[in-house]
C-alpha cells in the first residue's frame, strides 16, 4: 500500500456530482490497495450547523476551514470534494467580492490534479446551500477563467455514474506526474479507454472524423476552452 501524498481537487458548480465522484474514486483506489481519503465540503457542514447560507464576511472562514481540512492530511490519495477556490468563486458570483481569489489560488496550486465537473448532470435541489440551476453556468465560467488566468492546469470530466468515474480516472492517468503514474498501474483498463480507442482511433486507422459526443476527452475539452479564452 502506497502512502505517498497525492492531492486531487474536484471543482464545479453546485449539483455537478463532486461528492458522488469523490466517494467513487476513493472506493476504487481502495479496492486496488491504495490509501485514499475524501475531504467533505465545509460549506455544507456550515449551512447545516447554522441553518442558513453564509454572509459575505463569513466566506473567508469557510475557505480557511476547507483548506485546513485538506492540508492537514499528510499521506495517501487525498480527494477534496471541493477547495477554497469554489468559495472564492461563489463570493465573486453572489457578492461580487473578489478578495478570496489570491488565497484560494495559492492553495489550488498545491494540488497534483484539478478536475472540473461538467454541467451534463441534472440539477437537484439540496436544502439551503444551492441557489438554483441558473447559477451553474456563470459559476462554471468564473471557475475556468480563474484557473486559466492563474495558469493552473485542469481537466473537465463528463458522464453519469460509472462513465463519469471512468472519465475521472482517465484524466488522472493523463495528468499525474510521471513518478506518480505507477501508483495507478494496478487499475484495470478502463471501459472509457477501450470505447474511445475502438470507436475513434480504431475506425479507419484513426482517419475517421472525430465526434466530440463520443469522446469525453478532458485534454481536448480543456484545450478548446483555453483557445476560446484567447480569441
């Protein structure tokens, strides 16, 4: 069992599957003999405790609590359901307060891999902390812009259930530092990889026109978004 510290950040707008994916990734890694932990969202705990959503002056304390929970872990795969960056993004989106970005982006740069959740899953109401489906796209845009402007690499994952887990693990294999990739060598070959090779590269020796709806390629999606930002 490897005890090397690897930090994975799951980011995204509300109701995009961060919690479910963090638990699924942790469970999968554990089945392969890896030490894996999930770090829950402190905002959720705060809302349950106080019976309301935080005010603008309370956001910084939540970001700090999230950071402390993540960076107190010293070994194994640490999968953060969210990070201080999401608190900064929501402070910007809801309160037009950009003051948390500097701290949040400094913390975000310490992660080995950053995965952003796609908006392809249905929005579901969840008590106090969700503002509505209309907030997801603006939050997603602010998040991607913050990461891109800070030159923090990220990948976007899509799919539902097992397909989303497969896409996330594929993104890990693509983006981990070379010395860490060996830790995933025990994982079975992912269905997503097989489907991608057979449906895309396998047809006409790779000369078939590429179909984005069959892809879920986080590298390609990120490059497309980055190019759009530059234009």
